[in-house]
C-alpha cells in the first residue's frame, strides 16, 4: 500500500518528536560522500515492502530506508513517525533512526538498518506501481 501524506510531519512531531526531511549535508565528522537529511523535513513516505520504506524529504530529495527485519504494519498506515536515535536531528546512516508505526496495541518500532538516496523516478515507481 502506498501512502503520501503531509500529516506525517505533524503526526511524527507530536507522537515522537523529531521527524525528517532530506538534504545533502555532511557533519564535520562525516565522510564527504555521506548524505544526511534532517528528520523534521520528511514530508511523505511509501512502504515498498515489509523491510523497505521510501521517504520524501523536502521538495526533491528521496531516500530508501532498509529496515532491520519486517515492519508489516507500515504498509497499512496513513501516518508513521521517523525518530532519530542519536540525540541529534540528522539521519546519516543506518542505526541513526527508527520508524514508529502507531497501532491499537501500542507502537511498532522498526530499526533503520541502511539509508540510500534514490531518484524521483524510483520514488514514483514505488508509489505508483504498474498494474
């Protein structure tokens, strides 16, 4: 199920705190090839499958988040939260964040194992699958 919802920003900010948006930025300690994004700038998401979620950051940045195990409820929700685990606001690599999926029995937390920039075409093919 594919979902893009601007409410992700408000929901994530209220439910978890920091939510993200992408931009190319490298902190002083990071390697020059690393691309980071600000969690609070995420403004859309698409669940590709149980272990992959794509996020849209700002107007033109897209990232693929590989999860550490299955997160099946993410495919059926209109809102999720992206929470940083480092104490900072930027997400630069796996283990920097987790996806929080609200559910009736509490929140499901899914650790982000890897992060990879993707193209707008990749995002569109995931959010509008061919039938």
